[in-house]
C-alpha cells in the first residue's frame, strides 16, 4: 500500500470493529419542514433503531449547509473540513449515503451526498442538523436491532467517530447484517473482504458505505493525488471467486479537496482509509 498518513495521536489498537445481527429494512418518510436529522430520528427512535445505514434519492433540502474535505490548518488533524457553505434556495440530492447513530445519547447522522448545480456535478458532507427537508420524500434504512452505533473519541485522528456496539445477541434467522467501522490507514477493500470472511458472508451487498481515503486509486488508472477526500458507495458487491477467495467490487463517487467528483471502481490494496469508513453489509441470502 503506497499511501499512508501519520495522524497526531497514538495508533489505534483496534483498527476494525464489526458486529452482526439479522437484517431489517424499513422505509423512512421524511416530512417537509423538519430538520433532516429530526425527520429521520422521528421515525427511527420510536422503533428502537439506534444505528443504521440509510440511502437517499431525490431529496430536496432548503436551506442546506455542507462542508468539503480539505487540508488541516494546524497539526491537530491530518485533514479537516472546509468552511460551511450555505445554499438558501436549496439543492436536490440525487443520491446519498448516511450513517445514523447516537452521539451523547442524541440522534446524529454522518451524511455524504451528490447533487448538481446546473450541469456541474457537486458533492459534499451535508450537515443534517443545519439542513431542512423542503419536500416530502422517502429514504431506506438498513439495520439490525442487535447493533447500535455510538460516537466515540478516536485519539489517533483526534476526531469523534462512529463505532458499532453489540446491543444484544446477534440472533437467528433472516439475512445477516454486518455493521462495521474501518479506521485510519487500513486498506478499504482488503478490510471489507476480511470483515465478510470473519462473519461468514461470501455473497453480499454493501448497502451503505461512506468515509474518506488517502486520495484515490481507481481500476481504470485514475489516481487522485489530493489527500483529503469524501467517498460515497454507489454500488458495492462481495462475491467469491472460483478459488474460494472473497472479492469486492466497490463503485464509488470520490470528492477531492478541490471539489472535483471522480467516479469509478477502487483498486484493491491501494486505498487506505484516511479518517474512517462506515459500512453496512448484508448477505444476499
């Protein structure tokens, strides 16, 4: 792996955290006039869901606030967020992934989205507590009640990140759902394959996957030199080849520090995680 980043704190002892339970899928109606985080939590909290991966399509937010990946201005972080951009008239989210969890016992959400400004493709890290749902919409949540997602401080990166916690026994029946966090400098695709092998998933789907990598290296030869990124999984599959080895196809949109959006399949062994990556993976049967 060619690219690794030194972070300000001690290297984490536990780089990959993964938990499992039976998969559940639920539609999440989003009501006009609510803050995005409230629109989601008003549905999930009464159901006892405290951790989920959520997919959004065709969502209008107005006003919307978002940030972009950028370089840190000091030695407290290896990378950071840009200033907050505000679009009072709003945007139409074409596609987004989010991780829903709990921070200090309050619902929170990590949200990466794609949208267009005229003909220009844009994307970024939407702030769910500072963005309003402008039209009724429906999202899809993928979760297991056996796992909740909690925010914890990560000394290595000096960020608060999400970690899955086994809430109760994984249970039996239904398709297996894995909720995982991958931390700094672990290769993303190699780790996804290892997670699936650990949990006995040889044929699966990455329902949601968001996070950051150290630049990017795509199978088509496109290499992104800008270190800070934000990534969204557009399509992700786990399968087993004829030799019995788990393979991972990860088609993504990568947003670099210059604001350029790159689309393609990531190359295995060449994409270390920058800060973290959050995954919800389910067996196909």
